[in-house]
């Protein structure tokens, strides 16, 4: 039993659990069992269980962190303001609630005993291969979670796993389904194509100004130019202030003296070792045998230290180092197990000691090199210290100035001059920017842009309040020039629109022509003006340049009587006529390929079973969502 | 001893008389109530205990599925089905055993286990899953009529798409493309907008020609 659990504990479940503790979030819904639903706003209700605004915000925040971690610099935080994303996150939470509720309703139970076994087998909670209560508690505390809360979460995920896993992973493929899946995916069809391009009809089509105007009216939204503004703004930031600060020689010297440890590089030592492994749990006899063997080797090594590498190569059972003659390279304190480290840092160069016992077994150690610790001199560290001191001063100055800054931009709202003069800041001007920002990165802050383009900002050209656009940087801005939203005039667009309209009409012509040709071809008649290409073989998986619609048409074509014709309107314009010459079903597939198909189909089925199962819970449940709570609220 | 006034004395007498007549009944009723209550509690306790045992056994079974040892899986599942047939774990165990048998080439046992799951599942959705897979097994055995019977029973609405899809598979195998198309179309109407399975159903329709 324990082995079984250990095996699983190290598998995917362990990862889930790790995700649970490293990502302290509320997606799992237990919190609402533990807490009293939280007071205040509710986002959704699932069978009487609530999802509070607070929980939803937590889930949002965690999603944000995860996306930031994955997408790095390309991450756009406003992504999470999108209603569909917020809805998806809420759906996920609802799903977890449904599954948890479903597990309870179905009568699934996870006993305390099972839970204890799981927790104790999680490697992250172990020390020296054994469960450690203190490690468990401290790890959880680091995620501000209590053991009962964690255990409740774990119990819930185990129950959900019991509820769903057996239903999906037990998907079995009927041979009939697999055969048809293989046939569908592997079948090839030989086709030739002929394209009717819209361009050939263009010269005959004339469009007048009236038609262009009509077209313009229909597509007007495309030509909307959103409102734009030019701003003047002042920035108060620690970064800028850092440049203005200075640090004297004395200050630098004093700092160096107070932080000596920071400029020390630790001593490093290089050692080789021979390992005779023995497990911590091994019996006395086994330990004794290992010790004797180690003693013997130690004597040999001591007699001829020059042959240590040779000896290690032959006898050491440390797979990482034996081949290199036992060499472990340079390392500082803290890198090796304690008894080993203590021995190494007590020896002198060239000396051989042993056998030293650690959790791995017995070591015979030779010290081969010492790099003494070294301190960076004041001169070497001067620049770094100077910068640090200037930063500290700037931060202090920033704190002093921030309040004045905030007050002045607010109290004299019609100009930035007073604040700029009083705090010696520069008034800067921006190029035209829109509601969504522009070329000045500093100003692309949602809160700032919203304030700038608010009624007050546009009509009265007021200063915005002091807004922290990023940590330690305050900005206030006001509009100096404003262009309201407008539409590009039709006159400016007439050439472009004329061309577009002409092509659209030509496309209609081409399609008509194509459909007529297809009808004729299908009746067995010739259509002389078509230029057929060379025959090519395509399958659903290798369709070359053909689009989805064309592939669908080709494989939909009735293969009963060949050749058969079909056609589709091309998304890029024009009409594509296709003639299917022959159909080649897959012959014998090698096992690997067949397995690949089976696995793919199984995945598809598993997903569909899961989706259907969750849907079945959903259909029975009473779910209400408060849409107004779901939306992002601007503060 | 205080003396009762007349009225109180009268009431006490009435009470005494009543007790004489009905006392035994009351005691009996209380006793029955107590016995029932403890029986219910005991039953609940027993049920909970059984569920815990089943849960433990199920954990073992789940981890065995990774070992590919068909016999072990079959035995572990059989035990759950036998000892805890009323638990939600039993039908799940049967499904797992059916897959193990199917993968090992023992179609007959797989069919039997799926039939068992379909008959004994306490949850409708689980029953429907069993029926779907049973239909697939019967289809492979070319027992088309029996296979169709499985998917012609009404599932919970969420499983309608998969049922219709299976019906399409069976009808295709029977050489009835027109009816199969109707079934696949029904599946397409029910399957989730964003489901990847949707694409497969579409391709099956295309594969029928037209």
C-alpha cells in the first residue's frame, strides 16, 4: 500500500499538490467551507455555495501571476480585464465547486488515514527521506496556509480525482471507432485544381462615387479615428532623483565598514572522494561491512595519496564523480552534506581522511585545492556602494517630496507649473496619444490614461491626481491639445474604397462563374477556359496550401463515382474548382503510427467524457452568476 | 409534603389514570424510537465505514492501472465490485477493469464488466458512460441491434452528443449512411461549440459523402 502511494506521490499528483502549496489560491473552493463565505459581495452561487468577490479576486490575481510567469515581458495585465477571460476564470471556479459538490453527493470519502499517508509521502515535506512535521508546517506557513486548510484542499482534490479520473482514463476505444478514425486521418485523395480569379473581371466593373459613398457608410466604423490628446506631464521618481544625489567618500567608506561581510567572497575548496554507499536504514551487519571496506580503502589511499584518482575510479560508487577520479570540483560551505563539509573544511591540502559517515555512506576524502576567501577592496566596491547610497538618499527624498507633489497638482489643478517650479521638476510634453496609450511608456498606465481622458480631463484640461505609474514613480498629466474622435472623410478614401468595392464585385462575378462551371462539370460537360493544375495528393493532415473549406469539400465529395468535382469560394477571393481523381485508403499502418492515432483518439474521447460529465453536473445544479460583480470595476 | 388543592389533585388523578392505560404504549414507543435511531445511526456509521474501505481499495486499484498488470487490476476491481457494490466506487472499478480487459484482448470480460457497471451504477452519468462503452464493445462484436439498444436509451442530456455519435458509428457499420448522417448531425447539434470532438464528428459526416 505504501509503495503504491509513494509511486503516485512522486507522479503527477505530487505536482498537483506542489502546485497547491506553491500557488496559494482559491480556485479549489474549500475556503468557502472553512470560512463563513466571506462577507460582502458574491460573484456566483453554485447549489447554495457562494463564490465571493474576494475569492474571485484572489483567483484573478493568481491567474495574473501565472500568466506573468509564463509570458514574461509580453504579458499584458489588461488581458484580465477582458470579460471572456474573467468569465473563463469564473467558469473554472464553478467547475471546481461542481466537482467538489458532485463528489460529496456521490458518496465519495477520503479518510484521514489516506490523507495522512499522502501528505507524509510527499517528497517536499520530507527530510532525510522521512516526513517532517516541522518542515510541513513551515512550508505551509510560508504560503500563509494552515495544515487544516491545506489538508481540506488536498482532500478535496483527491475526492475530485476519485470522482473523475476513473471515468475518463478508463476510456476504451472500440475497434470500429479507431478504424474509422484512422481512415479519416490517413485517407489520401488525388486532386487537380483550377482557380477563377476575381482580377479577370475587374476591368469590366466600374464603380461610381455614389456606390463608394454607400460602401463607406456601411463600413464607417473601420475609418473611425479615436480621440487623441497631447499631454504635458511631470514625473517624480526615485530613478530621476538618484541622478541628482551624491555620495561623499566618507559616506562610502563608512558604508563599506558597516557591511564588510557583504564584500567577502567565501572560501572554496576542491576535493575528491571515494564513496562506499550504505543506506541510513541498513542493518548493522551491512553497515559494518561497508565500514570495513572503507577502512581498507582508506589505508590504501593514505599510503599512496598520489594514486587516489586511480583508486576512486576503481572503487568509488558515486556515479557522478567516480569516472573523474572522485573529483567534485570547487565548492563553498553549504553545498555538501554536513559531515562531509565539516571534514573537508578542516583538512589541509593534499591530506587524505576517512572514513567519514554521511547519509550516503562512507567517504574517503582527499583535499586537492583551496581557494581562500577574499574580500573586495573599497576601491573595487566603491561604485556599487555609491549607487546604493544615492538610491537610499533618493528614496528618502522621494518620500519627502511625494506629499507636496500630490497636494500641489491637486490644489492648483489648472497648471503643472507651480509643482514643477517648487520641486524643480521638468514639464515634459508628449506626442499625440490615444486612450490606449502611445509611444511614451511611462504614460501607458491604465489609471493615468483613464484620468486624462475623463470628462474633467478633456473638458477642463485639469491635472490628473498624482498617480503611481510604477513603483516609486509618480506622474501627473494634463491635456494641452485635444482631437475628438472623428471619421476619415470619404473623399480621402475614394481611391482605396473604389478598389476594394471593385474587387468585391469582381469576386461575386468570379464565384458565379465558378458555380456555373461546377454545375457543367458535374453534368459531365467540358469547360474549356479552365486551366487545371498538376495532380497532387492530399490528406487531412497534409493539405498543403489548401484551406479548411477546400479540404472539407474534397473529403466530402462522394467517392462513389470518380472523378468527381467540387468547388469552394476562396477566402482570399475567387473560386476554386477541384476535381478529385482517385481515393487512396491507407494500406497497412505500422504499429507506431497506429498507436499514435489510438492515443489521439483516446485523448479526444477523454476530453469529451470529462466535458460531458461536468456538463451533467452543471445541468443538475442551480447556478447563478452576478454579472455586475464579474465586471472589472475601475477604482 | 405540600397539600394540593382540589383542582390540582384532580389533574394528577387524570394523569395517573391516563398513564395506567397508556404507559406501556409510551414506553414502547420511546423504546422503538430509540432502537430506530440507533439503527439509523449504526447504519450510517456502517455505510461510512464501508465507503472508507472502498475508497482505500479504489486508491490501490487506481495506482495499479499504471502497472499494466491486467490480472492485478481485475482482481482489485473485482474485490470492490463484490464487497462494496452499493458504493460509488464499484461502477468506477468495473469501468477500469473493463478497460484493462479490453486492452489485454479479453473482449468478453470487458463486455461483462461494462454491463455490470451499466446495471449497477448509482449515478446516471456513470451509467451512461458504461452504456456508451458497452455499445462500442457490442459494435466490435457486430451485435448491431444490441449495440443500438444501448444508445437508444435516454441518457442524461449532457451525454446526448456522445450517444448520437455512437449511434452514427453503429449505423455506419451497418451500411446505413443516410440514417448515420442524421445521427451524426444530431450529435453535432448537441456537442459543445468549442469541443475538439466536434471536428471529428464533422469529419465523420464528410466521410459519408455529401
